[in-house]
C-alpha cells in the first residue's frame, strides 16, 4: 500500500486545483453574504417547502441518525469510527481521518458570522452566542468525516466493500443535509455553506493522502510513526488507488 501511495503522489491536476479554488472562493463569498441581517432571497420559501414536502421515511431515518451528530455524541461517534478504521485499514488511514476530524473546527465560524437559526414558523430571530446556524455543524461533520471514510474505502478496501461504504456514506450525507433544513434546524444557505467548506477540506485530505505517505517514506522516524511495516500485499492493500 505504501509504495502505491508514494507512486501516486504526483502533481495535482488542473481541474482539481480549479475545483479547490472554486470551493474556497464560493464558501468565502457565501460566508460574507450571509452576515446580512435577515435571510437571503429564496431561503424562507425553500425552507417552508422542504419542511412541508419531506417524505415520512426520510424523517424517520433522520430520527435515527440525528442523535449521533449532536455536540455531545459526535466526538464519541468519531472516536468509534476512528478506531474501526485503524483496526480494519491501519494506522495511516486513521491518521488521515484524524486530520479530517480536526477540520470540523470550521463550525466555530458560527460565532463569527452570528447567524441565527430559523424559528418554528420560519422567521428570523435574534442570535445567541454559541448557537450560530452558519455553517451547519452536522453537515460539516458528515461531509468531512463520512466523506473521508468513503475516500479511504476507495483506496484501502476491496472494490465490493468500497462500493457499499461509499453508497452508505453518500446516503447519510444527503439525508443529514436535507433534514437540517426540513426540520428547521438551519436556513438552506447554512447547509450549502457547510457543504462547500467541508468539500474543500475533503479535497485537501484527498490531496494530502498520498503526499504525506511520500514524505513519511523519506523520513524514517515519521515513517515508523505513520506507515505500516513492509509485508506481503493483502486483499485490502492490493488495489491501485485512483490517480490524484
């Protein structure tokens, strides 16, 4: 696995650089735009429509996953996922997931933007410190952490298992993003902003994944800390990663 990661630590392709720049620029512009005193055009109508037209099955599914993403439960869930990744795929993938988890600190921007959450009647309210709505912490966590799990599955699991994991993570991210608005926990642009920020972070993790392995392979001490010892290939390490 290590040799394959090092081999794929080439230059970032032009489209990846453009995408990363677009994500950073759009999330920055949106962050500045939502600091206005009131919802942006279309947000109220969108929130009301999603609140009234969400299928019951989606709401029931959200009832199951929402408790796992609260401020109290999310760290426990993250540590559990981290340990599972370490157990199944090794130390280096766990380090990458740990870096993704550190990026969830983007949610602290909420106290800088000072954007309130919608009321049950989809109206603007006053901001209370520590309860900012922008960006959505649930969305940042799900896109960054679950997205990184999907990314790692592509590189470290067999094709069949990776397909199942990527599908499951995609469903969880989609349901979480939708229901944050449909349940009136966030304004639509809170979710969009969180998704843009987290997507930029996820792309950064994708860029770093092979490059940190390449660096560790040239630094013995760092390599002993991050990389597994050389050994025969297994079913989970014999897959060629996608070109970065």
